[in-house]
C-alpha cells in the first residue's frame, strides 16, 4: 500500500514548449550559392536545466549546426528550444533522468524542425538531423561526472 501511495504522489507533465533563442547566418551569401554543394557539417548539442519554483523546471536544448564548403561557412544555425516541465515526487536519480534525458528527448523534434525550416528559408537544401539517443548521452554524462569525482575522493 505504501508503494501505491508513493506512485500516486508522483506527477510529471509538460507545461509549455517554446523557442527561446534562434540565430541563422549566411556570411558568404550569395557567392556561396555558386560553389559545388559538398558541405562539411559540424553538429553540437547541449542542454541546460533550471528550477523555476518547487516542482517546476525549465529545460533548454541548444542545437548548433555549422556547415562549410572548403573553409567558407555556408551557414551557421543555432536553435535553443525550451520547455517547462512539472515534476513532483521523484527520487534524485529519477529527476536526473527525467530532466537530463527524457525532457531533451521531448524537445529535440521541435528543435530539429526549427533548424530544417531555417535552412530551407535560407535557400539551402533541407537539413534533416538524425535522431539522438539522449539516454546514452545522459549515461555518458553520469560516467564522466563519476570519473571526475573519483580522483578527488581517492586522496
């Protein structure tokens, strides 16, 4: 019975999704359109969490894409997609997974769509970002955090 009441106290809900920041640059336009389309793409991803109030969190996911031909930047696009999530009654470990993996996973399709729309509106071929395994990224983050803490505790 105690387990059932603990489960009943746990609440998680998406409150709002929004674009927090967006940037699109084409520093070598229109000359870049005359070059053969063989781009090199650099993709960076980061997330951030902050508590707004008890049980209410903002999670933001920043996607940065730099596309170059030779050494010239074709375009640079950055989208910060954010969401407000309510979460009550979870353990610290569960909170970590919710905010560090589940929430970014919810936000990524919105960020991916925003990136694609900006690239197309910039006059370039569609840029469809591959799915991201946020569970694996979160597990890697936990491992790195643990490895960084170990040298401090071994002294």
